[in-house]
C-alpha cells in the first residue's frame, strides 16, 4: 500500500504530460515487477501521438524504429476497451509481430486508460519477473486489479496535465495577441509622426532649406525606429512551433486549442501537403489565425472548418464558417476591413492570392492559394 500511495502521489506531482506518462509507466513496472512497461496515447490517424516505454535503453528504443501503429493487441485494448491478460502474447491470434530489434516478450497484461467513456491511452506490461505457473500467465488477477487502480488515477493525472498544457497554450496565445496590439499601436504612432514630419519638410524646402534638412533627418530617424519595431514584431510573434514542427502540426495544435476554448466546433483536415518555403508557411498560418479570429469572435458561427490541401505543386488553405456572414463591398465602403487587407497583403507577399466569399446570413469562406516552390 505504501508503494501504491507513493506511485499515485508521483503521478499527481507532475504537470507536463510527458512527465506524467513517464511516471505512470515507471510506477506500473516497479509495482507489478515487470521487465517492460509502456503507455500509448492514440491519435486520430491510426497511430500514437505519444508512446512512452520503461525497461529499455534509449539505444534499444531507437533501434526499434518508428512508433507502433494501432494494431494487434494494442488496437484491441483501445477499441474494445477491455483488459488483456495473456500467458504468451506471441501465441494470440491477434499478434502481428514486431520489429527485429524489439525485445522478446511473452506474458502480457494490458488495459485501457479511460476518461469517462473516452479511451485516452493503453497501459501494458510484459514479462513478469517472478516464476510463472506452467502454461499460465505470470500476471495474476490481483496484478490486473492493481493495474486497474493505477489506470484510474493515471486518467486523472493525464487529464489534469492536459488541462494545464491547454491553459498554458491559451495564456501564450493571449500574450502574443496583447503584444501584437501593443506593437501595432507603437508602429502606428511612429508612422503618424513620420507622416507629419515629412509634410512639414515639404512645406519648408523652398523658404527654409536648413530647417527642411533637419526635418528630413528626423524622418530618417523615425523610419529607422519604425523598421526596428516591425523587425521586433516579426521575431517576437513568429511561432517557435512553426520552425520546430512545421505548418500542419502547428495549425492542428492551435485549432485543437481553439476548439476547446470556444463553443463553436473547430475542425482541421489536411492531406498530401509537403513542406513549403518558410515565408509561405508563415503567411498561411497568419491568414488562418486572422480568419479564425474573425469567425470565432464576430460571426457567431457554430461550426468553423479549416482545410489545407495540395493544389498542383502548391497549397490551398480554406477557412469556412456558418456564421452571420457580411457584404464585402459594404465593409469596404464603410472603411472597415476585418483584417482582409492584412490577409491579402500576406497572401500577395508570399506570391499567392486570397479570395473571400461571403454574404449576410450565409457564412464566410476565405481561401488562400500559394504556388509551389
């Protein structure tokens, strides 16, 4: 009981999802005296978003190769949501083999980790260290019950860690938005001063050339300051995840956060996209962010869909909502633009084009296409 209590406390101590997963796996392997333990968190594409092992060295894990897919016993635990206790996993009809570098495993105990009706992971152990009965499984019914207790607490710890990370992501997004507005205001003030100073210089150039030169020098200084602040905006606001994870993963993560944070359902679909030049990826991301902001804050939409697909040698981004829509010409005549000017500038700067389809009561579709590299 002391060991179980220590394991449960260790699970609840961490806030990072990866740390929680590692603690769960290590605790399970130690408590049930197994040679190997692993925990997989499924994705929506037949694989695992995260897969943590204990009992193997980093070299062994790297030699095995890519993350496993959802097949065989792992798929059964995820889809049938029931425990599996086997005397020899290799003799089970669902067993589909493993890579050459994979360690040999025999007796097996696994069960799903559930949050309500949702299966959020699969936890399993292999190769019980103590002697096992002839022809039987080394893992006992008591082991299964103990692993069930760990799985219940693992669901709580994993859910809490995910909530923490989502909260942190939203905080980062809000901070970036705040910073963007501050930079926008600062640069706007600089440009306004630059404009007034240039006008003053133009009026003085004939009747007082020396003063005109002074004003023009001030124009140069203001322009340099504005350029510095714009450069700082680009560096500060460019998402680090875009450099590290690429456009598809960054978009997927941000859209998942927005889907959880808003009442509207926000979805993302993609297919056949290869890596694009950095300038195009950033432009596509910024247009997606601006379009999503409009849809979620102003349109009253119940559903917002984002797609990113291959078109020829390039790519096309489409953001569609079922919101209130608007008359693009009326918006333009009223001097408002809902970020459309900025989106068109970004598309043009990346060598692409932006189209906007909307009318009152019929939602909005914003499409940005960029050519191939």
